C-alpha cells in the first residue's frame, strides 16, 4: 500500500458507529472490570485510545514496530536521552537544533553525562571513539545549514562500535527519508513541524524497532509525563492525512526559491536540491526529496538585512517550520541563540544567515515577495 493511502486509512473507528475519523477520547481515566481484571486503558498518562491509534498510524508510516507520541519535539529527544546512564557520553552534530544543544550543554553535567561535538560524521573515525561514548545523535540535513550525513555509512560505522544511533528526522519525515531502514535505533521528531503541518499544536514522536529499548522508552514516556494530549493526538493524525500532498508542494516551492536565490548577487544558498550542494548526491541516494527548508547568507555590503526582512509580506518573521505558511528567521538570534558567539562562528551560523521555511503558497507569489525585498534592501 502506498504511503499516501496509509496516511489516510491508517486508523479505524473502534466504537462501532462507523465514523470515518477516529474518536477523541478525552477521559482521563477508564473503568476496569474487576480487582484483577485490567483493560488496555487505565489512566491516560499511561495510555489513551486516541494517542495509541495515532502511535500505530505513525509506526506504520515509519516502518517501525513502536511509536510514542510526546508533548513536544524536545520531549521526544529527552526521552531518548533517558537511555543514557551516569558516566555515559554521546557524540552529537555540532549544528544540531538549538534546543537539543541547550539540553546537553545545560543539563548533561548535572546528570554526570558528557557530549562531544562532531563537525562532520561522514569523516569521523569511529574506531577511535572513547569507551564512555555510548550513543550518536545526528540530524540530516542539519538545522540550519543543511549538511548531509551519509546514513548508511555512518550508522554502519557507529553500530560496528556498539553505539546507539538516534536520528532527528524532523526536516524529512518518513515520507522522504526513513533512518530506521538504514539501521538507526531510534528516530525522533518535532511533529509540531511537517507531521502536524498547520502551526497549531506542539507534538513530538519517538519511533523504534528495538524490542529491548521500547519498554525503557515507554516507561520514561509515562513517568516523565511527556505525553501528547488526546485532542492534540487527533489534530496530529488529521495533519498526517495530508502530509504527502503538503510535502510535495513544500519542496516544489523550496526548489523554486532556492534556484531563484542562487541567481541573486551577494547571496550564498544552502539547499540540498541544488546540484552544487556538497550533500546533493548523498541526499538523492538516501531520501526521496529535499524538503522545504532553504537557508542563505546575505552579503552585508550588498543588502541591509533588517530592511530585507521587514520588506517581506508573505514570509512571516518567526521561528519554527513545517506549517502551510512561509516563515523566515535568523538562526543566530532565534533558533541557535543558546550557542556561544564563538561556537556560532566556528560552525558557520553567521549573523547574516537567514532560514526560510517555505510554505505551500503559489510559488511565483513567494518569488515576487523575495524580489520586492531584495529591491528594497539593496544598498
């Protein structure tokens, strides 16, 4: 069955009423048959029918045995990190999402955990990894510089050293890329983004095929209370039904925007869909598309960044991505502000770097909006 069909028909009404949309079970608790007879649902923090149906829907799309729906994307990452024990360390991309970086930078030390930043996992020598390193956490493409990691090679090398591999697949979703197919142990998402798709809920996902890891992840999910509410589970499931359609339009527009930006004077563009992007070939091999995020640097001698942003009318100046509307943000002060200035400079997050979350509007309207801003901002 094709992905788009699964996305729509992944849930079945269990009430016998014939509803084409799965019900929202708002109950916090459920009646039990007797002192020794407990049903599948007891208390909604542990399990809720609406959330469980969503988790089954997601697992099917991911090609996974298990999925957990969490309150936010950071909750999903935090649950994955709960697998680490005191004294453990983790390898992490140096351009990882700012919230993930802030988590490891501010919380790991008090938990007697450590981390090492890796500039390029493709070139990393896993045979020399220190004995206390137990896991790898990576994004591909990265946020916001869209660097590509070769999943097959890197996951293979990491697992050969006995390392747990966690992949943040938020930018791609399982529609475009499935890290579990390359051997990843856990995949996490900010489902707030493309999975939900409408900028109206916060949500996260944890997916795995590891039968030995799932009980630990499920326990952390329950005990930390990092659960997705029934109504948000309903909204997320509704968003999933149009995910393939939306992502096709997102990346169609992103390609158009990236090619337009690439033709402008004083603009350096980062998008894996451009043939000259260093990771283009790998992305073509391991994913079925390039997503809807485009980053670019404006030459400060050519353009006034403030005027450029203020002159846009269709690209809203806000954080986040994956909604139907187009957004623009400045990573140095809006998504990666927790990085020190020195670290930002070292990894390439410049003050004049902008990130576009390209929406599903008419592509030509987006080009005209950008063209107007370029004209206004030119010095």
